[in-house]
C-alpha cells in the first residue's frame, strides 16, 4: 500500500539519491544522467518555502513532489518573468510556489499518485490562484531542452 509522507529538507538531503533513481526511471534517462541533477537538487535544499511530499511503498520511494518559493535569479522565475508584463510579474510572481519535480515510477503510474503528490503542495504562498495563460505561455517556451 502506498502512503504519502511529508519530508523535511534533512530527509530530502538524505534520500536525494532515491529521488534521482525515481527520476531516472520515470523520465527514462540513464542513472548517470539523473545523477548529473544532484547538484541542482542540492541547491534547492536551502530554498525558501521548500516543501516535499513523498509516496512510499513500505520504505521504497515510488514518487515524490517538491517545490519552493520562486525568486529572481532562479531559472524558472526568470523564464516566466521574460514573457510577462511588468504588472503581471509584480502581481503573479511575488509569492509563487514553484513545483520543481514530481516523478513517479512507471509501475506506480496510472493510479492517481501524481495527483496525491501535488494536492498537498501550495500553488502560492498566499491564496491567489495562478493565472493559467502565463503558465501555458511560459511552459510552451521551456520544452524538454529549454531549461535545467
């Protein structure tokens, strides 16, 4: 039976190789390629507002979702900022929660686990919903090779 657990940054740091193994399997990349993301993951451990939700079968990690509060100078924040007006940027980027990863092992996919991982993560640091148009515009220009 899969359980959902909240992890703190220390648990994520200890289990980062587990996350990278799930990432490799879910994204169908080599374990060596996934391990190249270790430095990126390590840099996220100090991000403001870090929240982590893990899906576990016993103690085996089968999926994970995590994110943090975006800020100027961070890759995604700056990509989105480029396609927004100054007014929209001030309205929507301040306090935005960025979901960075939420891979699920292929054997565990198709059972709603991704939704269960995303549900506890906030969309914002406050109660404003994100506008769907800028998400689509920003995501459209940042395809599989468009960022880290």
